[in-house]
C-alpha cells in the first residue's frame, strides 16, 4: 500500500506533534510505503529526498493559505506518486484540514484525517470552524488521539467513522545514560534555591496548559516556599512576570538535545500537567519512562492514561482538587511515589506501546482502502 501523508508537524520541527508524526510514520513504514509532504519553509520548495520505504517532499508555505494550497495542487495534480497512491492522510494543522478534503475528492482518493488536540480545540470555536467541519464531514475516517475527542466528534453526527488512536512510546529509546545523570547533577547544582522539591512544567506552555491556575493554587496551598518550579520549554511572558512579581522560586531551560531534555526531567521530583483542555501529552509518556511522578488535571486524553493508582489527579479548574493533589504528592513517601510510577509504566507498556499504536492505523487504512 502507498500512503501520502500531509502535515506541518514533522522534524526538524520541534514539539510533541512533530515527534509523534515521526514515530507513527517510522512504524507504518515497516508495513507500507509512506511518502511525506511537509508544509515548511525550512527546506527548499518541492525538494524530494528518498527515504527507506518512502520519500520526503517539502511544500512551500505562503502568508495566504489559499495560495499555499493552490500551489500544492499545481504540484500534485499530475504527480504519478500521488495518482498511484492508495490513501491520503491529513495529520493535524490548518493547511491539511483545509486543503486535503477537497484535494482528496479531486484525486478520488480516500482520506484519513488525524485529529490530535490543538487542531480541533483551536478551530472549533474560531473562524476556522467551517474548514474543520468540512474536513470531518468529508474524510473517509477520523483518527483521534483522545477518547473524549472521539465522543465529541461522533456526537456532532457528521461522520460515524471515528477511531481512537492514542500515542505511544518506546521505553528503550528513553534509557537513562551516565551522561544524562551527570548533566542532571550539574543542572541541580546550578539551581539557586532553598526549597526541597522541584516540580517540572515541560513543553510549550500555552494558555490551555493551565499554568496560571497551577501557580495560583501552589500559592494557596502554602507550599509555594517549599517548591521550586523548573520550566522546560517555552513560557508566555505574563506567566514569567507573575513568577517574578510573587517571588516564586523558578528556573528556566530550553533543551537543544535529548540528553538535555532527559537531564531536566531527572532533576524533577514530579512533573505537573495542569491543562484546562488538551490532547494526549507526550510529557506523560516521557516522564513515565524516566519514573518521574505526575500531577495532572483530568483534561482531554490525560485520564485515558492516568488514574489515582498511577498519578496525582485533580479536576479541571477545581482549586480544591488541585491543592489537594499537590498536597497529596508533597506528603507522599518514597514508597508511594515509586509504586505510582511503577503502575504507570506497566499500564503504558501494556496499553500504549508502538505495536498497538501502529496496528490502530493499519486497521483504519485497511477499512478505507
């Protein structure tokens, strides 16, 4: 089978969606041919590179999305690779959601649309809503990274072929090396703090991640002077202003390599994911692989993985529940923390491994082709 995969999220782009896209395609290529069409200006326009069991082609992006898609169509319409393919995939992002449903009809090819998290949440209540609805209605199938997205889309009653395709992780790729430990020790020594506990906030910390809410509740919990926040990734300016204004202990890091990322995880006593709404954060899998306890809200796909046996959970936007979860974590002994981390790792190994993730996609391709 030959699959054409359109996305804005693929390496060298950073972020969870890019890493997930790379992982999914790499595993699918063990079974089928996958040609990637990447909307990006980081490569020469329409440059094609041969890959094992597929290829990579960069597609230029212009300020006007309509022009970007018309240029794409001019490139595709007589392309033998496209004409001879079996299925098309739109993997998140506005350009894919807007363009692929129409292009798939022109090409008379079945389309799988992958809804991750941001692409749905950012569009459904915005001016992009009609593009999203058209995409859902005119796709042969929809792959959702969370159960709650599956339910919400099915309840819209515009497409019955909606499937749960959760993320995965290969724990063998997240083994802790001596270099990781040494770098973690260095980072910890560099942190100037009198606190005895470090909580990590990791990723692109946008509004939906509930960082303001978490900081406010940390202060109300009376534990704020006992906790240091390690911010790993990008943070909005107003959040940092709040940290400074309230004299909250924090430090920042922007990892440029996997070793730097792992080292930043290792200095944390826990990682917090206080999202208001979300998809299925890769941070859950990464923290679990490194045995770092999690404090998280029950948003999006988080409760698809986390429960009271393997994490410290709280209800979305509930001050009482959040403060209780933070306090529960802080007061837990080492044995309890180890047990939760062990339970989470076992659950992910059994239910969220790469073999299951890949098979979910293979099943869909078999149905739509």
